[in-house]
């Protein structure tokens, strides 16, 4: 019976303290009865292998003991989806931008990486995951009941939103902002060799002409897309592709602009010539240093554009997952506008 | 191969789920007469309902803590055994659950 005693001892270790003796006595009685019955059937003592087979059928000690314990969890099934959502949003919000910034600085401007060490990032992630888990575990143990579970009302639930629908307000805002900014942009930065700005004469490199007309063209194109969106308020693959194309060209131009050392000179009656040259170089250097940040921002914008196209492809392939989207998308998508 | 394993696992899970609710009823019905764990298992097995010790004893404890069973340790054949039987609440519960089972059974017969 040595095997049986070892088995019971192993189970006992994992049992709740107050019930240990009782449970082991009962389980022991059952297993001994099984062994005795088998011995009576065979007319001999059981060999170790045969006892082992009986115990194996009964289950692993930890598994057997766990059946006597109440179900325990750190974060229960009600809070768990919220916990996972908070963790995912915060970790993605924390990790992705930092990783992008780290990567772009490493590629573009490794000399000025500064505090952006990848090790710091993992530490941040671990701290964040740890404290989020602890906070939710405390909420679970303190029996926090979500008020929303008791007071919910179907009429208060948010309306189903079609991600491929473009809000008319958004399109109107885009058009208005586009027109105002373009007029201001053209008025101030009309391609000329020098601009007078509050008594300061700013001399600009001739290459500015290329940037100016390109930006102006892109801005007008984007206003045009917003105009189409206003009357056909659903993204289509063609329009989403055009938006990606224009954003991509804009991103490339903007990054080129930062590296172009556009500022040739600054002059003002109150600034000595040597100081003006120093200031010019300093401004050009700082503008160039903004490049990694600009790349990260552009990557985020472009990834949204790519995601929009993928989402549209998904709707095309699977017929859409949201009712109104399928119904409403059918006409503009078929038209391919 | 993995598809067939997956189906087998799924079947096992669903089968266990299906059995879980029935076991309480079966155990309560068998404890109209006093029994200890091993004889209870054998009685259930003889009627085609195999139940392993890892499932039966925690279930007995749960039913006892819910007041549906009473138990006592007694010596029999020179060994200490824990005998269980239905409590008055258990008898009432068995009656209600039995009626519910009959309803479910007749509905399922129609459906299947």
C-alpha cells in the first residue's frame, strides 16, 4: 500500500486545510475498497503496476485536490473583458508609439536617441501590466459591482456605427479647414525669394517653389476628396486608395522639406548679421531634427489609411459584418466612386 | 488527424457538460437509502452511470453543504466509512428535480 499512501499524501498537500483529514479518509477508503475488490477477484495481492493503474485512473494529485476547492480566480469573468480591454489599449498605446519612435530614431538620427532605450520600454510595459492587474484583482476581491450591469437600458446603448461611413460634419469641417488653411498658406508662403514677417525678412531657398506647389496641389486634392465624401458619404476602395496616395506623397514631401535647409537667411534691424547667421543655422538644424517625429506621425497616418483599405477589402470579401454597412455600401461601392 | 482529435475533445467536453447536471439528480435518487461512497459508485455503475471518485466525492460534499444530504462516519467491516443519505430538504429537492427532469426529457424526446 506504499504507492497508495504516497498518492494520498500528494493529494493532501493541495487540499483545503480544514477538510484535509476528512477528504483523505474518505478517498482512502474508496481506493482501498477498489484494491480489495480487485484482489478478491484475482485471488492474490495486487502488484505495484496494477495499483498504479488504479491510481492513474483516479487522476493526478493536483487535479483530484482541485476538485475539492471552490473555483478561484484573480479577476472574475465579469471584470476580465474590461481588464483585457484596458490592458490591450494601454499597452498598444504605450508600446507601439514608443517602439516606432525608437525604431525611427535608430534609423534616422541615432545620435539623438537620448532616453529612448528599448529596455526602458519593456520596464514600462511590465510596470503597467503589473499595476493594472493588481488594481483589477483588488476590485475583484473587494466585490466591486459594475453599476452599468444593474442600470443598463437598451435605449442607452450606443448606436451601431458603420466605420466606412464618413460623417457629413467631418467632410464639411475638412472642406472649411482646407480652404482657410490653403488661403492662409498661399497668402503667407507664396513662392518668392523672401518673406517679410513682422519686420523680419526671411530669405527662402529656391527649392521652396517645388514644395509650395506640391503642397498646394495636395491640399486642393484633399478638399476635392472631402467634397465627394460630403455627397457620397461612404469610403470606397478608389477614394481610400487616393487618400493613401496623397497622404503618402504629402508625407514624403514633408520629410524632404524638413531636411531641405530651406531657410537661407534672416535679417532684421535689431539682429546683428553674425547672430542672424547663427540663428538661421540653428533653426535649420532644429527643423531637420524634427524628422524622426515627423516620420512617426506620418507612419501613424498612413497606417490608418492602409487599415481603411483593408477594412473595405474585408467588407467586399465577406459581405460586411454590420447590417447597415452592407446595405448602404452596395450602391457607392458598385459605382466605384 | 487533428480535426478528428478536435472533434473528439469537443464531444468529450459536451458530454461532460451534459452529464454534470444529471449526476446530481442521479446521486440524490440513489441516496434515498443510506450508502457510503464506494457502494454508491457501484450502484450508479450497475445502472450504467459510471462516475469516478474525483467527481463523486466533491459532489457529495457540495450537496451536503447545500443541506440536501446528511452524513456520518461509522465503522463497518472494521473500517471507518462515511455514510450519506437524503435530508428532508434533499427529498423535496429530488421530487422537484425529478419532475423537471421528466419535463426536459419529454421535450427532448419530441425535439430529437
